[in-house]
C-alpha cells in the first residue's frame, strides 16, 4: 500500500523547488504571526497609556525588525536550496 | 511666479499669508506626486520594449534580469536602447579588472577587453560570464567592481559631510547654535550617543562611538543609494555584511573581560547535570550565532527589498509578452505596489542601520561587563 504522496515525490523531479516554495510560505506565516503579536501588544499598551505612544512605537519597530530577521533566515535557506545544486 | 510671491510678501495681512501658505502646500504636493510617479518608471532602466511576436529573438528573461541587478558585475550597466536600424546602444561603464595570478603577478585591464569572447592576458569569460584563466592557474580577483565603486563613493560622501561638519565645529565652537548640515548631523550623532551607546556600553561609550557612528551611517547611506535605479546592491551582498559582522565580532572579543568568560563556564544556581549541555549552547549562541544573525538580518532584508521591487517590475514585461492590454493592466497594479514597497524600503533602510548599530552596541557591551556591573 503505497501512500499517494510518496508517488508524487518519486515521480516529479522538482523536489527542491517544491521544498523551497513550501519553506518560504511557512517562513512568511511565522513572520506574520510574530509581527501580529507584537502589534497586538503595542496597540494594547498604547490604549492603556496614550502618552507613552512614542516610546512604544519605537520599541515596536525594533522588535518587529528582529522577528523579521529570523523569518528571513528561513527565506535565505530557501533561496540557497534553489540556487545550489 | 516669483514676481507674484514678491507682491504677496509685501502685504503681511492674514489673507495673503494664508494664500502664500496654500500655494506652497499645493506646490509641494504636486512636486511630491511628480517625484513619486516618475521614480518607479526608472526602476528597471535597461528593459527593451517588448514585441508581441512570440518568435522575438530575445524573450524577456526575468530571472536573468533580476540576478544581474542584485549581483556584482565588472561593468556598470545602465540601459540598452534598441535603435530603429536594429543595432543596440549599450550605456555601460566598463570597470577595471585587477587580478593577481599566482606565479605571474598583478594584471589590470578594462573589462571591455574581455567582451565578445576575446581572450586577454590569459583571461576570458566563461558561459556564465565569470572570469576564468585559459591555463588553469589559481588567481585572486581584486578588481574594482560595481559594489566596490559604490562603497568608495559612499565613503567619499561620508568623509565630505563629516569633515565639513567637524571643520564648522572648530570654527564655531559648541557654545553657539549649529548652522547648515551641522544641525542634521548633530541630532543624529547625539541620538546614537545617548540612546544607543550610553545605555548599552556605559563607561566605554565614547571609545566605541566612532565605530558605531561609522557603521550606522555607512549602512544607512549605502541602503539609500542602493534604492536609486541603476545603483549597485551593496548591503545586499553577503560579503559586505559578513565584513561588518566580522568587525563587530572582533570588537566583541577584543573588549571581552575575564569575568565574562568565567561567568559563561561557572554559572551559579544551575544544577550540575545541565552544565555539559548549557555551556556549549551558551558559547555557540553568544559567540557564533549573534554576529552571524547580524550578517544575515541585514543581507536578507536588503536583498528581499530589491527582489520585490524588481519582481514587480518584471511582472509588467512578463504580462506584456502576452498582450499589450495585459501589460497595461499589470503595469497599473505593479507600479502602485512598487511605490508602496519603495516607501517601505525607505523605512527599512534606516531601521536596519539602526538595528545593526544597537545590536552591535549591545553585544560589545555584553562581553565587556565586569563582575561589579553585572545585571
């Protein structure tokens, strides 16, 4: 009883491209969730204390850049998969 | 128009003041819209207009165009013009190639000598456009490529700005108000000193400040120049970011105190059986992963920005190869999105420079902490 997906993997020769595409999509999901959580925390804090808006906004950008950096690690690995044989 | 302005300036009543303000606001908005709408058009300046003929000798190769724009070249290619008689005009600057061959010494020549499959001094271009030797010797390529020239231009720009600012400080002194470009530079330098260096580094802030300021302005200026159509993609080149991360790593190690290393090995309050797992993880995460993450973060952010803009531009031409109507429709959507991404890239340029600087200060501060200043 051969699983249908394994037929797909054996028959098609584009495994590297498929893996790169799926990996990039997953990285994007991770970045979206992470930055969404950061925005959630920032908006809640601004709502509680509107006079700290400037400080909160600065810290939000910094944290978002760090989270995006991690997501871009994944993208770089996917690009490497595509271009290295 | 200037006559009108001078007429208006003579009457300082409220009505004329409001009219003057309205005119200047309107003019400013018009100029901004004009600037915004002309910039994406030049984003891929070397695209030849596509023919709808499927048998056109040059199909638009998006991948090749994108790789050419984000990679490093030995020539600075601006655009190609296809003339009516079929010949092409290439607006290209051929940069000098400087190579050291082991056993034969240095050789420098213009990249033009290697065009059209010619061989010069034992060098020729292979199928992918890389330089190879015909006799198979080992060689080191230290030529002035596109990225190197842009690095040097950015360095010259920085030197010009900062030396003139320093000179005006010597003339004016610090007790009078700054004038001209001093005002901008002073605000940014004080921002870096008070928000980045002093909180992270404490007493060593003034010693590390030259490096932090250099890194901040270098990355910011190169990011911004890279956004101009036709410029080289310097900070999106992993060699450049690797060098910056290597410099940070060297400063981290040189400024590290003995207490820091002892604290990594002798962790109080940790059960003994955890230590064989914890100490290697601490070592790798502090010494190797942190500078590596600095390098990858800057490289990936800049590369991703350029890739997105170039991809949206090539969407137009991919659709135009199908039909003119599809090309026009795609260009509307694509230009609008590219404008948005361009504005985002302006933010990302400054933000990535700031992140690199503040993380550098943080890491250098971490390794130099002595036992009495411990958190």
